[in-house]
C-alpha cells in the first residue's frame, strides 16, 4: 500500500490500537487500499482523554511566547512536508491536485492567523457607573476540545479547529472521518517528529461505540466542536449532555440558494455556480443546491452551466490534471443518485448527466436538472454532490420565500446589478453568509450558519471565543 501503516497519536507517542485492530483506507478513484490505520478502542479513547487533560494543564500554563514558538515549529514542519500531505489528501479523497493546495494552505494559514490573533487579545475594561469599583473581562483557556471532522476537506477542517485551539491554550483531540483519516494521522506523525508537547494534540479514529460515545460522554472535554451534518450534530449534543454541560461549536449542513436576476452578469454567475458544483465534486457545505434563476434568463443560464459540465474533465492524479474527481465513498454515490431519481419523480427533467459513471471509482456525472415545482420536497435536501437543481422564479418576493424555505442557514448567493435588490436580500436572507455577485472564503472571514446549520463560527477572530473562558473581575476601590 502506498502509505503503509499509520498509528494513533496519543500522549505524544505513535501507538498501535490496544486491540490491535486496523482499518483499511480506500482511494475513491479506483477503490484500492492505500493505507491501514490503527483503529482506536474505548480503552485508547479513555487514555487519550486522560492525556489530553494533562496536556491542557501543561499547555494552558505555558507562557504565550513559548506556545507560539511550538505552533510555528509545527507550521514549518507541515510546510516542509507539503507534498506528502497534499498527496495523502489526493489519494484519500480522490481530490484533484490543485484542490489539495486549499487544504494545506488553510491549515498553515490557520496556525499563523491564530498565533497572531491571540496576541491581540487583551483585558476588556468595563466602566463602573458609580465610580466605586474597577471591572475587567479576562480571557483564559477553556479546556480540552474534541473535534469531529468531516471528510470533504480533511486538513482544512482540521486546521479550522487546530489553529484556534492551540493559540487559545487548549489541548485538542482530533477525530477525523473514517473516509479521510490518512492526512490527520500524518499530522500525528509530524507532531511526534518535532516532539510536540505530549497530550496537547491527539489523533485517533474508530467507531462510534469505541470512540464517538466515550469522547462525548466523558466529563473531561469542555468543548465539542464539529464539521458535519445536522443529524450528526444532534447526536453529539444528545450524547454529550448526559454527563456534563459542555460548550458547542458546530458547523452543520447547508442548503444554499443561488439566486440570479435578469440583469445579472450571466457569464459570471454561470462560472461561479458551475465551479461550486464541480469543485471538490460538489462536496462542499457552502455549495448551492437550489439554483433559483429568473424566468427570463433561465434557459440561457441552464445552457451555460450544461456547457461547463460537458467540458469538465473527470479523472484522478497529478499527471491527468482533471477538473473533478470522484465522490468520497460508495454511500455518497448512492445518495446523490437517489436525489436525482427523486427529483425526476417530483417532476424534474435531467438536462445533463444524472448517472454514476461505470468502472472503478466512485464517480458521478456533473448533473443539471430543471424543476418547475418550486415547492418540491427534494429541494429540502442537501445534495453534497455535483448536482444543480434549477428552478424558475419571477419576483423578488417569491424567490426570498423560496430561498428561506429550508431548515438550513449556512451560505447564500445573489447575482444582480441592482443595489436596492442587493440590500433587500442582505436584510431578508436567513443565512449566516450572504455572497453578492461573487464569493470569498478565507481564514480571517467568519464562517458559520444559523437555524439548523450550526452554533458558533469557524475562521476569523470570533472562532477564538469558542476556546476561551470570559471571566469578569471586579475590584472595590478604596
């Protein structure tokens, strides 16, 4: 196997699972094994929790400058091994080579951004109205954080948690998805190589009874943070609240509307819409599912996005330079295919694609569907694949109701040259992010949702708040 055998990283050491159990990591491009990882047991998880608590006690008391030196050392180690990390993501996710750079850049940017940002955190004074006391808000590390990570951006997701946790003074247990654990296990190896303080970072993967439940039900973690589905978030809350009240930072699923008016720059809207569905094979929480296109330009838009889909090159590997790779696993192929079939049952017409691609690998055709029923139940589902469901609308009042008709509230997109319309949608859209005539994501920009799309934010200075205690200190004046 290309990447061999990878061990758990617990208490500063690489170790086999106590049970000796392993798990085979499959490349979704050809369905062949690429690595074996140690598969953690409940015993391993309990040991990881105890180690993380000791790690927190050490790390939280370490002078800030020393903490930042360690973070910088880790960041430099990742950069030294950038090709190894990018290649591991390409194989575990089937991601195109260019796409792996986003993961690597995100984790290294996160480590640097939060190392800089924590230095800006100072005590906040509060004026005493009567002049009898002095008040200030001080920030202190929260405790052990447990991070459950989605498979779609293995190191981007990891970096969104690792950066603020380490900068804030927390230890962190990283539980990657079983569909893309390889790069996280390599992070553990790199931590071990530089002798990163033990217990501060832990990497392990295993099943729900052996890992997921013990991590949640333990009283040691003070923060449960996650990137994944709303259903998973609900389970984590239910499991973890049984034993202690914890803090939560949860980035959950989305069901983004993509709204295009008749005066929009159609070429721009088509390019952005197609890129969001082709990029990462549509496995992006902020990718639009529901394309609401003004009835006067819907034919042009559909023709344009179909042309982009037709020209998209599918494949795997650096030498082939594909535009789109496979889905992450067989279950995703089945799910996406079922969504397409259900959309057709509900009146949709497949304009392009709509089928899995025969042969090895979990490939699915980029797919465009026209759907006239604006209230079809299928519009309530997050697709998480390369499928665009295109729906007509006629007025701003109609489309705002359609856009907001979802339990999700992560990202949204609007294309029009009318400034009044842009302001209208800024005010009316029930989403944590509103992108107008374009889109941008970066480590310094807050990323989070409302409604069932989550609690808290990833990225930006605001993410640090999830890992810090705010304590009010009041002193009487003589």
